[in-house]
């Protein structure tokens, strides 16, 4: 069944499948909590030490910069977005995936150069940086002088256009102004995080941070009402499964015929995104399940 859907040539569907094979042979288990596009990594939620992130898990050559690496889906979606807005060389990548060692180095160097207050505001503690997931990218507007800790990425011009379309390609501006208390990081107009579509668009529409979104999704448990998000082509159904329900939910998921994505929240459970296809019959929209 999966193969049949994959042959339909839509990028969104292809992407939708990338992470759906994460489920282990024995069904879902605790390790699923720490993988996926929606993992929340912040001051309170470090990367899980059992999840090993190394350079060879990631793809080099982000926007033709051979030293910059990203997780594969993030890499392709960033490319698509940059192509879509036709920004050429005017947007450049500054920092993608970082190893623990590099994050430590950046943190201690920044303390020496900028002091503790500044560092705590703009540089995540080692083990708590989204850059260690490969799902985050710092971008700069091309210029003769570039600040590598706080690159210039304004809200107008081509950078504004990037931001405007980011949600369609699965990205969010991760550290907005006014939400510093929640994120624990100062306003960073240059830092984007891949969370995948449609989560990016929902986060954008609600004006959420990832912290708020992960919390919000707990209102939609698999046993209760699911969050429905409709676009022209698809209806997405999103819900949360808490850790203690993973085993029982595994049996339900094994029977699921629709395409789905699994992501941990890196806190206490997983988020499932199901895809329902919208079928148009005589101009009337109906929603049908894949079978
Ligand atoms: Zn960053």
C-alpha cells in the first residue's frame, strides 16, 4: 500500500514517508520519544544521551557550503524553499548541525569574547542546542561582514520573503521576540527550525513557539478528539500518545492503513500525524481514507 502512494508524484507525500519507518520491529517504545521532526530541545529538555548524533548521520553541502551539514529532510526542504523564492546567493547558511564538542567550544569561546550574560541569551548550553539535532539552521543575508553568533537576517526584502514562505516548507522562526521566557533564548531572527509540514503552518497560524505547540498537542490524545488541519489536497489528523500508552497504541497503529508520520516530543510522548486524502466529487469536497 505504501508503495502505491509513493508512486504518486507529490513531494509532500514523499516527505511524509521519510520518518514513518522509524517504528521498531517490536512496535513503539520509549526510544521513539527522542526521535523525529518535532522533538523539543531547550533548557529543560536536553538531547537524549542515547540518541547518538554524529556527522555521518547528516548531509553536507547545505546551500553549496560544504562544511555545513543538516538532517536529510531538513536539507532538501531548505533547498526547495531557497529555490522557490529564487534568492540565489543572497541568503547564506552560517551554522547547521553541531557536534557536542563544537557546541561546547562555541559556548566557552562566547563566554570569553562576549561574557556570560550575552552567551546565556544567545548560545544554548551544550546538550541543549537544537543545532545538535541537525534540524536547525542559522542564516544570514549576504554581506561583506557577517556576525557568526548574531547574523543579520532582517524582516524585509528577500529574508522577509524567506520567512513568509518558510511555513509551507516545514520551517519556523524558532526564537521570536516576546517569547524569550518560554524559549529561554533571546530573539534570534536568523535561527530556523525544521518541524515539517503541516506543523510549521499551524505553529505560524497560532503564533506558537515549539514549546507551546508541544504542550497544546497534549489536548489531542489518541483516545479523544484529534486535531484536524485541512488544506486543498489533504486533511491532516494530529494527536499525542503519552509514554504509558505507547504499547497499546502500537497495536492500533499496526492496523492503520493511512500514511502517517511519527515524531517524539523529546519530553513524554509521541505525536502522530495521519494523512487523509481529500477527494473531490462533482465539486463537493469529501474526505476519504486511503485503503
Ligand atoms: Zn542557531
